């Protein structure tokens, strides 16, 4: 390198710098590279000849003008700022392995750093570098990696005092010189040091105080020796895992909370109960497990759609949440089922039952449909800890049994568990299993009750009714197994079974010359199936049945629903030529405009009205007048006496149905009546009561 003239040092503010200025001629002749670095400006302000050689600079002017900030990594910039702070606060010195890159060529150096004031009073850095080109590449690379890594590495003595921090650790724990003071939970530091003494190493995840606030760090600590003093030490490496912990917490929250209502879900229930259980052990409080099910909620989903159903569930969740005491918990189990865990402290006896009463009042949720207002009500079952069990699953099962008892007793009420409920439930479970088997084996049979025309004095139609003859229980009442089928979701199977049997039977009777129509009850759940009309069409074609001889009986409220699938199915079956009848007419709310719109063919006056004759003659006459106005076939149900038959005929009823003529019979029994009628065509009397 050629000799060059250097400008004098512009660093004569402090005595130390004056001494440096006065000895500049000696520094120029040193083989050790010496330079002064302006940390704030990221530039060299002075360098001796050896430093110019290190920096591959021809002149000091060229080196001073060289921009270094663009090529400086964030880790190096942070480290230099840390040096500057230590120079100011502690007059510190550092000796470290560094690699410079003058003109892109790596130059490994061992550099001693110390502070020096510039003429304007700012703290700069005096650098004394010795060439380490002969060092092993691994040593050079490890020193550089330690400087640049995001991994926080620190060395501590066995008391926890900090001996060294790499740049990342220094940035994270600025001003924190003791390992113990980093930990939010002091037990984490104690556990770490105990493991170091016992096994020499430990890995843990802990909350720590950092310059960014409280963070989650994954720490690995190992026993070692301080290379400077030789004393036993602890080497700690840390990485920030706060993002992972937040994601884990979010995943846990999502896994344990219902996405629709925000309430804890079934997975969260054991932990919530365990919390109440610990409190009960301390205070002697009783715990109430209240199982809540919304009555006929499926009707809301089927008729108004799932969006309206979801709105109802969110409203119910909000109302339940508002009923909570400070220690209570509300859980959504799924569907329309909720669980309420309530405490009842000593001196507050009766709180659980009072809470159930408030639920019945608060959860009667009105839902406005297109043509009418529906009200969702709750059925509530209660089981208590410890009287009814000590295990949460057992308590929940028994509260569930009590809830079913509330439903069986008429809904919109609460019941408290007793052992008799378990016996009844076991019977129900057994019967449900038998019902599934009966459906599988085709043991649910259609029986037929005739409808008689008093004018023609013969049977003109027959209603198909589901009957189950149990191999051990005998004839099981439809009032028992139909609600069971509805609860178990089997009602559509029974409906489809009855429909197929009725269509097949009508076709067989027609082939034998019997001029008789068949009617079948259809539930809203069947009509909510998209392919219902298609199924009817296929059955008619398969059995070669005349659609005009098939009649579908619907409840009067069903036609008022706004479900488009229901309306589409009704329009399709009407287009096939199938007759539509309204069953149990006169007991509910009827929209005459809607009935006319649907072009109903037949209206069956409810048996409760007919059985009240002659006491309620005026009411029945009014109902008959309405039917006549719609020009439909009028059927009087529940005819059990000749007087009732004569009155109905005289007042305009076209067909009569009831025990006066026959109870529901197997197909062979009704066929025998038809054969007898053919033999004695005028058997029906024309007397008037």
C-alpha cells in the first residue's frame, strides 16, 4: 500500500482524545489496524494505514466517503447501538470476532471496541483489529452467526447474574442483568435452576418480561463453564414462541367454544364442572345440572329455514347467559340443547328450582313467521350433585332423563330427576330398538278405517293408519310409538312405509273391482324432503295406481308454513291429480285464503267437535258452512253413534268416519267388509235421530 498523508483526528474534546491526537504519528506506524467509527452516521471518520489496508481503501478521504449503512444488517446496527449505550453508561470495552466485507471480500478480525468522544460530543467507537485470517472457518462462522442470529443467547453464573448476551438477547432484555428477574412466574426460574443442578439441562416454555412486553419464550438451558473465568455457568438459548402460543390459545378456544353462540361447548364442560366441584368442596355448595332442550325447534328450521333457526339459538344463548350467577356456566351441547351448571350455596336453598322457573319465563321466545307467530319454549331437566351422582357424565344423563320426562308431560316445564325416570327411559330405549327392528323387518303395517258415504250408503274411502303388533307387547298404541319415532327421527321411514302400503293396497283393490280411494297422513318432515313428490310419482307408476284414488291428509297448520320445499312438493302432487285433505279441521288457526289457494279437495272435521254434538251444534254448523263455501268434500270424524251420523248427514257432511262403522282393520278385514257390502248393497239405514 502506498504511503498517504492523513488528516489529523477531529476528536480533541476529551483528554483521552487529546492524547490520541498527540500520538497520531505512533498510531500511523502500528501494524495493528486502528480506526474510529461514527456509530450514528455509520461511517469511518479516521483510520491508520493498517486499517486502510484492512478496509481496502487507497485514501482516508475515500474511506470516509464510503457509505456503510446500506450494507449493514439490522443485527449489526442493533449491536453497535448497544455498544454505544455501554460506552456512555459504563465506559465498557468489548473484544469480539467480527467479519468485515470491504469491497465484498470477507476479512475476519478480532476487534477490541472502546468508546471515544467526537468533537461534537457524540459517542463514537475506537476499533483495534488484529487479522484472524488464519482462524479455522468454523470459528469465524460461529462468531458471525452468534452476532446475526435471532436466537437469544445469554450466559449466567449459578446465582443468575448475567455474564454475556448476544445482540438478540441484549435487545430483548435491555437493562435486565439477572436471569431470575426475566420470568413472570418465579417458579419457572426455580424449576430451571433445580434441573440444572440435578441433570445439567432443561427445556421449558415460560412467560418472560422483554422490551416488547410479556412474551412467551421457549428456553433451553445447559450447565457449562464461563470461558473467561472458568467458573460454573448456565448457557441459555431462547426463541420467541408467542405467535405459536397465541395460535394454540385460539385453537383451544375454537375447539372448546361453540362458533354460533360463543358459549363453551361439550368439550369444555368437564373443566367447568371441575371448577364448580372444587368450590363445592370448599363451601359445601350443591351443584345443579340443568339440561335444556327447545320444544319443537326442528319445526323452526324446517319451516322458516336455518338462518331463522340460528337467530333463535343465539337469542336463547344470550338469555341463558343473562341468567348466570357469578359462578354459573352455560354450555351449548349442540343443536337445540344447552346445559346450565348452577351453584346453590348453603342458605340459598331452592335457587336451582327458582332458576328453572326463570328459564321457562325467559326462554319463551316468540318467532315471527310469514303468516303467523311461533313461540319456542324450553323443557328443563334437573339433576343435583351430590344427591343424583358425583360424576358429571352421570349427572348430565340424569338431567337429560328428567328433561325427557318434562317433554312427555306436555313440554314447557321442568322436572327433577328420580330413579323411576331411569326405569322408564330404559323401557323407551328398549322399545326404540324394537321399533327400528320392526321397520327393518317390515312389521309396521297399515290398518284401514272406512269412510262411508251416507248418500251412497257404502264405503267410498279408507284411511291408512300405522299399526305395530309387537311380538311380546302385543298391539302398541300409535300414541306411544309415533312420538317415539318422531323423537328418534324415524317418522319419515314410517310415513314412507305407510304411503307405499296404501298405494299398493289401492291398486290391488282396484284390480279386484273395489271402487275405493285410500288416504294417507303426511307429516311436515316428509314434505320437507326435496324428493317427496318424486317418490310418490315413482310409487304410483310402479304399482299402477290411479292418482285420483289417492288422498294425502295434512294438518291445517301445515299449509300455513312458508317453507318453499313444502309448497313445491304440494304443487307437484296436486299436478299429478292426487287429492289433498285437511285433517283435524276446526281445532287450529286456519287461513281461508291460503286453503283456497291450495285448492284443497277435502276437509275432515275434527273428532273433538263431532263428539260434542248436539251441545255444540252451532259451532259445527259454522265449520260446515265454511267448508261448503270452499266447495270441498266434508268428512265428519269420530262418528260413534247413529244420532251423530244422522245429524252430520242432515247438515251436509258428505262422508262419515268413526267406530260406528268400524275400527281400523287389517287390509283383509276391510276387504271382507267390501265383499259383504257388495252382497248386501243397502245395509246402511237412513234413519234420522
